[in-house]
C-alpha cells in the first residue's frame, strides 16, 4: 500500500518536473528564435536608452552623474564609429580571404551551398543594420 502511494507521488512529481522543463525549453526557444528575429535597427536606439537608464538606476547615479555618463557614452560612441570605419575594410578583406581559402577545399556542390549560406547570413545582417 505504501509502495503504491510512493510510486504515485513519484509519478506525479516526474510529470510535474517534465512539464516545467518543457515550459522552460519552449519559452527559451520562443525568446531566442521568434522574439530574437524581431529586433531591427529601429529598435536599437530604444533598447540602448533602456539599458543605459537601467544602469543609471542600478548605480543610483545623481542627475549630474547621469549627464556626465551620457556625455562620455556619446563621445565614446563617436570614437567607436570612427574606428569601425577605419577597420571595416581590413576586416572585410580578411573575411573574404578566409572564405576563399575555405572554398578552395570544397567540391563545387559544397561551394554552392556555402555561397547560399553566406548570402542568407548577409541578408540577416543587412536586416539588423
């Protein structure tokens, strides 16, 4: 009698646990696959402002400190843009060289698939930017 009761409790617990694990997996999949694709370039400035405001609140910065931090972030952002413009051509050249080397070891059919893969990746990146 006690063994049946214990087995029943274990079975209920296992079903409950599997339900929770399934819910977590589905939620994670939904957030990474569905919601992750919705972030486009127009959402980035809003997300950045939200993140900065979160840091301001988390650190409990005064208004003066917030202004100083915002000024530093704006200046640094401009420096990052300049650096990206300077290094982008070198990065693209290195990337193309790497892709050419990879293509050299592939069959014609593999190269075709590889090119399709690169094109689809490029389209996704253009949508994000």
